[in-house]
């Protein structure tokens, strides 16, 4: 797979970077809490929890490094190979879940599936901001999926 | 004296797998995109894009799909891997 690129404005990059700093520390907890870990064997459960936590830590570092390195206008994130692209795709999913659980867990699933329609002025600013970022992370993810898809499946 | 011929007993025996089978079940979620779920299925389950799309559509329309069935240890690893990709996956005993 060739190098893949994700492009955004410098302003979007700055806003998303700031949000990542806030949300990343909680992402591991969200990941473990969401998982249905088998509880019949303590050793397995412990391994399971450690694996999910370690993975979440790696994802937070990956996102932080990628956004920090995306300088200039427009800001470009360059993913050099398939492994990097898939890891980044997965990390974006993690941060979207963290936002969902921590900021707008009160929004019903069916409404969240149409997140672009949710920019309601009645929502508190903090929630509107988080929703906008959630959608931006989603756009980056969709851009990446279309690039991976066109190379892998066409 | 001739030894009596021993007639071999011939019977049938039902062969049953010793270990119970476990299902890897994926549940629908409102966060992951359909395209993302397909990419995950292809990478984790090693199936074709077409089969992955079928599973994804089943999850989307029915709320859940069994994507793999087999021995517990392997099923656990697949569930863990799917959870590492942030899909809502769980283990269920088959039958």
C-alpha cells in the first residue's frame, strides 16, 4: 500500500490537537469499560484488560504524534504504510468512542448516527464543540477508509 | 477342540466434538462507520470483502451477527482483537 495522506486546515488541526490532549487520558478507561471481558478466568480477564489498556495508550501516543507533526497550511498527516494507516484508523475510532462516552452519552444511538444533524443551538457550547470534533474525526476516518478501500478492494 | 469363533461386535458410535463450540458475536454500535467495520472484518477474520460486507449488513440490520464459531481459546482471541478495533464483540456459548 502506498503512502496515504489526510489533509485538514491548520485551524482544524489545532482544535483537534487540543481536544486530543483532554480526551486521550480517559480513552483507555473507556475502552476497557466498553469491552465485555469474560470473567470466568481471572488470568484471562487480567490479560484482556492489560491488552486493551496498552493498546489505548499506544493509540493516544500515535494520534498525538501524528497531529503534532502535521504542520503548515493545510496540515497534512502522512501515513507511510498499511500498518500505520490501519493503526491510525483504529485510533480515530477510539477517540470517537471516548467522546461518545464522556461528553454525550445522553444522546440516543439513532441520533448519534446522524451526528451532522445534531449541531443544535440548544446544546451547551462544550457539547457542540465536542460534537463538531467528533464529526471531524469521522471525516478523517472516512477519508482514510476510502483510500484504504480503493487500494485494497478495487 | 476348535476355539469358538469370536464374533466381533459391530456397532456405531456417534462422534461428538469433545470441546463445546463458542460464537464470536458482533453487536451494532452508533459510532463506527460501515466501511470501517468491513475493514476490521477483513483484517481480523481474514475473510473476503464480500463476506465482510455481508456480516456488516447483518450487524447493521439485525443488531448482531455471529462472525465466527469454534473452540473457546481461539474465539476469545478473536473477540479481544475485535474489541481492540473498538467493535462491540462478545463471546457466546453455541447451543
